[in-house]
């Protein structure tokens, strides 16, 4: 019972931090409206849906997040960390009774994070670099932990 309450407590705190970080990221990303020279590089969704961005009104809300990730990375970093913590918390809670599924979950989620981080590498901005390091470190730890658990399981069989 105490373990479930602790998990629920973590979920509530994570969701609160995630929502606050989303609001701040959205606010900081709205700065793209005042920087027309960034519209071609920092508004990929607007360019995809509306074509060329000529006015502030052409910019979609989701592009605020892209701009914030690239140039104002503090709150997007909180979003990434909270989302990954939430993902791993739920995954470990779901697979804690099945050791093999837990190992596969940790291995493939770590591998996915490493692949995503390598896809971000060609985009060289301070925010993307921070997110690259976060994803590569967490992904590597996840793969290492799954490998240790795998060999530990094999040793005791």
C-alpha cells in the first residue's frame, strides 16, 4: 500500500511540474513571433501546413515549443526529464512482476532514446545539444541497466 501511494505521489508531482514547464515553454517560445528572421528555421510545422510564413498569424502554437527547445532550453529540459521519468516510472510499475518484460522495456526504450538523440545531433543549437546529452545519457544508462539485469538473471538460472 505504501509503495502504491509513493508511486501516486510521484505521478502527481511529475504531472504538476510537467504542466508548469509546458506553460513556461509555451510562453518563452512565443518569442518567435518577434523574430521574423527565425521563421524559416524555427517554424517547421507552420511551414509544412501553411506554406511560407509571412505573418505572425501564420505561426502555429506548436512552433513556439520548437523555438523554445532550440533557444530557451531550461523548461523544455524539465519537460523531457519529467516525461522520461514518468515513462520509466509507469513502465517499471507495469513490468515489475515480469522480469523478462522489464529487461526488454529498459533495453528497447534506452535504444530508442539513443537513436532519437543521434537524430538530433545535426541540429546544432544550445537547446538541442542539452537535450541530446540528456537523451544519450538516460538511454545509455537504460541499456546498461537492462544488460546488467539480463546477466544477473542468467547467472541465477
